[in-house]
């Protein structure tokens, strides 16, 4: 699914940022747990990095190209 509409991109960007922030909270909570699941923690961190990359790609698409 390739979204081209800037409005849809903005909406998707907002959703990804919320998910990224929620993952940050989940990672923090899991990291402080006494009996933490290292595998789950690693998976959450990996997903958070994927979201960060997706957010950066969408933000770059929303910035208009400028001729130098």
C-alpha cells in the first residue's frame, strides 16, 4: 500500500508516532520489571527502531522538494 495523499500521510505519521511513544513506555516498564523477558524487550526495541525509520521516511516525503 503506497499512500501518496499528504493528508493520509499526516494521519499515518500521527498513528506511527503514537505507537512509537507507546512502545517507549512499554519498553521502560518491561526494563524495570524484576523478571523481565529479554527476548520480548529486544523485539520491542527492534519494532521501535522500525517505527522510527518509517516516521523519518514519511516526514521526508511530506517535506516539499526544493530546487537548489
